């Protein structure tokens, strides 16, 4: 071959190599972009240290598997087995478009418990089985029925929850195909894996616990929760499961749960939207050596206080994981004519997009708080109202505090945890709620939720 032919060949090959390199670089960039899009940065408000060490609750076992309900290469179905004699209580969303699994749970909790019966809870993420009509009811029956058969339980004692996209039929066959595997892998110390399996847009699994001295031995409480968006009463896009080894009647357990839910899970909001699928189940196995708790004992008061602590911890973790959140905000309202009015004002502030975006921008725009109070529907008097950022008195007596400096407010807003205080000056009604800021990340998450 002539010398000039070799040069031409080399030139052609060089061009091909250059194009191949460009294609490889483009492919690598696409992979990086896809991974970056799929990655969930953990909320900056997540508790330090990650998922806590929770006490083993005698009589409770957990397992989780990959079923491919919606997500690939991650555990998305979890099973909980509860010992015979377990007492159960629950609270649920009040949405008029409640999912089939919520309606099923409510109906089963109202039934008489078969003597000595155990129980189970099965949960899937990725599909809420909500607004799915008769197909949704059939899916619940298929899943709970298979669990009942495999674990040899009455069908009335198998409870289910689903969380994820609304309006799509649940591919329940993917779940029922995994029930045997779930049953075989049940273990008492797998609660952390169960907490991860029910996550959707969550960036971290949520857990909390408490231990008290009972009459004759310790009593343990451990709970897990999921929730990140659509967080507003009643209740939120939350699934919450709390377990205790206490000996306690279902009636007393339900009373305690109902008393504490308003100041915990019904006192948080991320975006003012209420879900179709919220469920909180509280399960007491009775496996402690301590004596049974009755409603008038000192132990009962201590237990209920500890239960409230676990519930509040989990509720606040949900807010800390609010979609796109960078600020954790406590809103304290005092001086209202009633607790109900205080709640109206607190939620009006906590749900205000203008307040929440100002917080995201670290802008001490207290005028937006004034507007939120005014639109709440609660009784208020401009000339009696006072507003604080933490310990900083911003406004009072219908006017800006003459000693307030905007630089102080701006510096305060840079903190990751904030307290907004409002006193209405009208009475003794008070309420505290928790919320987060509203960032562009919230839009990104929800604009892409089904893609």
C-alpha cells in the first residue's frame, strides 16, 4: 500500500476513535445524570446517628423482601407477625376517599377478637391501592387472605397498608408470591429493615423508643414510621406502627392513642395535603413481666406519657424529612380564645406558602405571619397581637417593635431549627404545631413523582 494510503487510513481511524470517545463520554454523563436523579440526598434535618437502636419487643417479628410492586432492586414489602393475645388500637385518615386497606383495617379493628388469636400486618410501598374501586377491595382480600393462610391466622386479624401512587391497580400477585418468603424470614430484630421497606419519597427510615419501669418489670415501646409529603391532619401521608410488650386492654390502649394523636401526628404539616392512606396501628403483646396496666394507676400515666413521647418523636421526624425541607419550624400560638382557635392560627401559619417560602429564603418577613393570622378564621385583634422569632420580639400592639432590628431577624432565620411565636392576647388557648420550609426541591420531587 502506498505511503499516502497509510496516512489516510490513520486519519480515518483517528476520527472514528474521536467519535467513539465522544459517545462514551456522553454515555457516562447520561449514567451519572440518571444516578443523580435517582439518588435521594438525606434530609439535612435527619436525626444525627441514623436509625436508632430500638429495643426488641417480645412477641413481634419482622421481615421484608423485594417484590417489585413499583420499585426495582429495593425491599418494598414488609410483614409483621404479632403474638397470640396482642391487643391492638388504631387511628386513620379522615379522608372521604380513603384507600381500601384503610377501610379494611377500620372494619377489622371493630370486630370481636377470636380467643387467643395472633395478628399480622403487611405493608407495601410504591402503590397506595387508593381510588381503585372493586379491584382495590379484591387486592386487599387477596393479600390479607394469603397472609392468613400462610401464618395460620384468622383473616380478621390480618391488617394491611399500602402507600404510593394513587389510582393505579395494585399488582397484588407480586406481593402474594412473596408471602412464603416473608414468613420464612421473620425475625424479632429486623425492625430497621421493615422501616426501610415502607419508604417512598422518604430520605431516611424513622424509629423511636422508650422504656419505663412497670410494676414488676420494664415495659418497652418501639415505633417506626414513614412519611415525607402530603403531611397534614387528619392525619398525614404516614404509616406508623408502634409496638409495646405492655399488658393492657384494647379499650384502654385505644383511649390512650386517641388522646395523644391530636398533639402529635395531628399537629404536623408539610404541605397541607391529606392522604388517602394514613394509618397508625398500636400493638401491645402483653409479653412483659410487669403487671397489667389499668387506667387509674401511676404506671398508666407514665406509660401514656412515654407513648406520647414516641409518637411526637416519630411525628417530628416526618416533618424533618419533609420533601425538600431545609428548616424545621415550631409554631407556638398562645393567648387564643380557645385551643381550637389557637390550632387554626398555628396551622394557618404552618401551611402558608408565603411563610414557608420566606423561611426557605431565610427572609424574616413577619408581615406574612400577620397575614396568615388574619386569614385563619380565628378571633384576633391587631392591637393585641405579638410576634416573636425565637426570643426576638418582632412586633406587638399592632406595630413593629421599635427595638427590633431586621439584621437580628435575618441572622435568626439562618438557623436550621426555628421557633415562630404568636400571642393573640385574647385568652388562654394555646397550640404548638410543627412544619418545614417550602423549597424548589419539593416541586422537583412532586413533578417527577410518577416518572
